[in-house]
């Protein structure tokens, strides 16, 4: 991989220093660097500036320097293009970044030599209909979230799965999460952790008004339909943490697995469970304590 697209969180304290180091190492390896026409273009010397659409078409891989939000931004830029993403952490280790800042040089060498692995992550596609007319279509690597309007009043959401009614939930909102996003909002709301290879989604209700409601794990071959049937406020649709659209009573959301997912690049020593152990502070030992 020689054509490297760079997406960076310029608000990170050492972003400028890291980009200077990246530029030097890329030159030594004969790599071509590409950036969008934003702030990163001013901080990365020698890089070719492209639009986001051109970046997805031109590069061999997207290097996301920052945290999980930066990786999600890279996935949005790809918009289904079959180019892999390598997340480089510039702060505390994230669930989606697999390389530390200290290992950046090693990561670039791995891209050049081909010594790496890739994993495929599923993406949720959300289509919004109002009066039977489609008014929006969004892709979520992490999750689709409905709720959090201006009022604190409870809402009622009807959920169907493949045409069969699941339940009518009185709640503050609802999350449909991919396996990748199961360690995000869904986990905070009491949802399970799904392994990234799992062929499923999880529906998690936010603050349900009955103790019997529990997260529901479903096949990712299913189509989830959500309707707002009782609400005195406009609801907010958020996809991967981005505010997308105001949802009104009667709108219909159809959520299914997208045709194209996102590929992640990992170095040979990457371990998903090691990330969980570090992020969630899991403890335990296979040896008995004496």
C-alpha cells in the first residue's frame, strides 16, 4: 500500500508533531500522502489535497489518527468504498484504534511490506420515510440512535422485525447497534458486548419504563422497522454520533445490514480481547494466588 489517505483529529495535543513524523517516514518508504482540504492539509507537508469523495477513490488505505471518532469519520468518508482503515490512537486507547502512536512507524512499514491482517465489520443502513417518501439514508459503523429530543417526556416507539411486531416501547429512546458499536452507547445502556465477527445486531432500549425490557440480539439479515407512534416532541436521529435528522411522529425508519461494510487493518500482534481488557479494566489471572 503506497497511497495513504490521512484523516486526523487536529485537536489532539500532539497532532502536528505526529503528522511531521508521518511525513518523514512516508518519504523514507516512498509513500504518497493524501488529505482532505481541511486543517490537516495545512499541518501535513507534501500531502496532496483532495475532496472526501476523491480521497476514497484515490487511496489504498485510510490512516485515521486520533480516537474512535476519527475512525468513524474515516468510515463516513469511505461511504461504502472498499478501502481499509487503520486506526492510530493519539490519546487513550480506543475500541476502534488498533495501533498506538509509538508504533506508527512500524505500522507504515507493515503497510509497505504487506505484513498485516484485515477484518470485515458490518455497517447498519438506516432509511427514513415520511408520508411514504424516503427523506434520508445513512450508514452507521457503530449505531443508529433515536431519541434525545428537547423535551424530557417519555415517547412510544413501535418496533417490527421482518414484518412481525416485536413490542411497543415506552422509553427515552432506542439504539440499533452493530457488533462494532456494541461497546459504545449500547453498552452504556446495558446492552451486551458482541464480537465483531458476529452476524447480528442488538436493539437496546434507552431507559425503558418497565423492568421487563431487555436488549434483543437479532440476525443482521433481518430488517428492523421503528415508528414513533406517540411523541409530543421531535426526536433526534443520530448515526455514529452525528446528528442527522429530526424524526416526527409517524415517520418510519428501516434499518438493515448495508451491502458494503468497512475493512480494518491490524498488525500481527493485535488482539480484540486485549483491547477489551484494557478499556474495560477486566481483571483476572489463570494462576492461583498464593
